[in-house]
C-alpha cells in the first residue's frame, strides 16, 4: 500500500480516523455541552445543593405552640428549605365520636435528607477531610523494604541486555563506530 494503508474508496483517511466517527464525536460533545449549559450544571450549583442538604434544620419546618407542643408549619417554606425534604406523608382519617360530629385527624410525617453524606462531600471538596492510606507491615509494624536485586545482579542484567542488543545488530554497531551512515 503506497499511501500509508489508505485505499481509494476505503472510507479511511491517511493518518486519521474515520471521517464519520470524528463527526459523530464532535456532535456528541456539542450536544453534551448544550445539555449541561441548559441545565446550568456547574461546580457552584452542585456545591450549593450540597450545602442546602447539609445545613437543613428541623426547626425551619416546625413552630412551637404556646402549650410547648411542636406543630408543622410549611407556610413560610423557601425553595432552599424544601430541597432538603426527602419524604412527606400526609394521612387523613375520620374518627367518629358519640357526643358530637366526627373529627378529622390529619397526621403529617416528613423526613429530611441525610446530612452526613453531603457534609462529608463538602468537607472533602474544601480539603477539610483528607483521605489517607497507611500501609503497615507484618503484625501492624513498620513495613520492611528490601531491594529486589542487588547492585551486582542489576549490573549483570544490564550486561546481558547490552550483549543481546549487540548480537541482534552487529553490522550497525560497526558502521556507527567508523562514522558510516
């Protein structure tokens, strides 16, 4: 093949990949960039969302009545506070009474998102938590490091390799030493 492996009509260009595959990669990269831009996904947004989850507080969702009992109050809930709610369950039931009209009882239960996971992620990003790996030797003692080969063994290996190289191309070595080539 005179032209580096490319034959006329083979669909391959000399020195490169398939033209169609390159075009597909460029289109895919552009589509991904547009999707990220459209969703406004960037480092700041991700960190903000982690902060919303990390710093949510139960007192943002309840108020304490005059009798000292907590009552849910979602009336002043902000979008940031609502982002931390993982589950909200409202159960309504009617209870009949002998001395009057039935009572409607509403039971509301909610769960906030896990705080520990987002806090750890934020801490790692800010460099507060560093992951360290400690290697120990036998019986949790210090590791003993031994050289794999002695200096003499390394010298022998280098000599053998040089002999193999010299034996593989004796004519080249002779030409170089005489200044030919």
